[in-house]
């Protein structure tokens, strides 16, 4: 029987005056799949979950099929490096260097993502297939992810952006609710619409609570764009998906160079193991084992 995959959903729309576009995603399934693959602590689930939620929405704003966006966070906190990659369809994969990071909660009971991430930088790489990828880096503002990514858009792309991300984790470490809202101004927006978006943004601070209550993406879009006429373009199904394969992984192993591969095989043998190498995909934890024959043709 085929395994049933449950997907996350995203709504995309635009204000009728063309001032802003909006994306709303319920990313619970994405976060759950990530947490199961990486066995993350609650704080790591929130940190990587928020980054994946953003990468999914930003991915769908890429111009063409095949384009990807990578969000990288290099903080000096215990979480270590965080990477999320989104594609044109909004599918994502991600990685956190220390999935066990779990600092004490904040006084208000929330997971302290900022403490786990620490200070440092955030970069974004938009790879559009041809030409040089578009990249930029900013200093982290709070390490809470949403504020950092919104600041990236403002500083690096000069696009005013409202971004709210939220992840709630159950006591059994599964994801109870997760989602996000992204609103970006288009060139020459209407001043009145901008004022209304800013006013409404105050109600998006606790976004995960809306998803926890079971509100739909459309209901949340109505809050984000209250008093602003808008149209929904489409709704998408998105998921946590890794595109690794045996062939790609072999290429990666071989990029070490034949002599290094031979050395590693020797080391395996010295430890009393078979002359083969195992490489683990850092995005989905799938392991691929290659024999010496496969690698060096012997
Ligand atoms: Zn993989």
C-alpha cells in the first residue's frame, strides 16, 4: 500500500489595488515531518520549523520552476547552523546543526529560539538556474527568525515585508500547530493600504495560536488584510521533501577526490569494517552505502 502523505497548505493572494501580496501557510505537516526526521528538541523544532515555513512561502515567489531559495542562519548559539531550502513549488527541506539544543524557556513560557540561535548573520541565496545566484547577508536582529528574515527583505532587497511565523510543540515533541503569514509591498503601494497592513500586523504577533484554534488560511488572511479588499489567487499543497538520490550522493562522496576516498576506505578496513563508505543526507537522514567497486571501480 502506498504511504499516505499529508501535505501542508498555502494560500496566495493580492490586494485588489495591487499594493501588496499575501501568503498564508499552515505548515504543521512540514514541521512534523522535519521533527520526525531530525529528532529535534522543542526549541530546535521551533527554530528550524519557522525557517522552513518562511522558505516555503519565499520559494513560491521565485520566478521559475527549478529555482531555489536557501535561507542560512549562522548564529553563535548552541543551535549552530540552520539551513532551509525552498523550491518554486513551496516544497522544503532543512537542517539544524544541533537538533538537541533546548535552552530554558522564556519567562512567558515560550520556547527561547533567540537564545538557541544567538547572535550572528542570516543569508539568503536565490538560485534562478542561470547566471549568478542573488545573495545577501544581514546581521541577525533577534535570532527569532521572522524578524530577521523581514529585516533581510527590507535591508537587502528594499522590500517592506510583514512576516509572522509560529510553531507550537506538544509535550510528546510533535508539532501541535505551525504556520506563517508573509505580506510584501509591491512597487508604488497605496498609503492607506500600507497603514492598514501596519495596523493589522499587530494582530499577527501570536500567529501560532490562530492555527492552534483550527483557523483556516483564509480566515487568517482576513485578519491580516482586514478592511483591505483582496483576491485569493490559489491554494497550494506543499511538503517536506528531499531530492537526494544515490547518484547525487555518490557524486558528493567522489567530490572529495579519489585519493581521499581511497584513504577513507583504508580507514574502514583498519577498523575491521568492510571496504565501503556510508554517507548520510543531512536533510532527510537517509543513508547511502557505497562499495569500493561502486566508488573506485575496483
Ligand atoms: Zn535527503
